[in-house]
C-alpha cells in the first residue's frame, strides 16, 4: 500500500485529537493527555516554528496518522510519528513513513535523524532496527536511536 505525506491541516488536527484520546496510542508514543484548547494553541503556533515540521499520513485515500521532525537544527532532527488508525497497524506502513521522513530530512540537508522510544515498545524498536536505526543510549525507560541520512 502506498503512502503519502501531506500538509497537516484542520482535518488532521481533528483526527489527531481523536487518536490521542486513545490510551493505547498515547502510552506507545509516551504522550500526555491534551485538551482541544491546548491543541489549537499548538496548531496555531506551527506557522512560526522553524524547528518543527509535521505531515499527515495518507494510505490509499484514507488519513491514517501523523509524522514529522522536531528539534530541527543544522545537522539533525528528532523523528516522531504514529499511525492513529489501528486497522493499519502491522502492515509495514511505519517503514514507508520512515523512508519518506528520511527523504524530507535529506531535502533540508540533515546528516542524521534520531528518535526516542519507550524500552517496552518492542514492536517499534524492532521496526526501527530493521530500518537501520542504531541504539545510541538509554535514559530511564527510553532508548535513543539514530540513523544517518546520507
């Protein structure tokens, strides 16, 4: 199944609000609960940020998730993302999202991308390792993983 990264718009904002109400998703991505007012303030602030890029993920013709780069500096950025539509879990879409993110990272001349994942999120860790990420340190219940872009 093909995926496309598109502009994160109001529809994705509303969907992400629903997805982030799911305790399982929030637990896997280590996200705190957020209310609609907080989310709107965050969304309206995106236009001013140079250190943060976010895209909606479409599979086929369905909006299924969110991904992006944050903490962007001259050489690196942190990847974040999730598939909010659980019927798309376990179908290899995460690997396709990572491929697209690295293309985006290369286009802004980053040399590496890192991510932070909970050590008990074994499915994600396996997927990241399969893609080529290497473990780069531990902190409490999290592992930092990194991959070269070029």
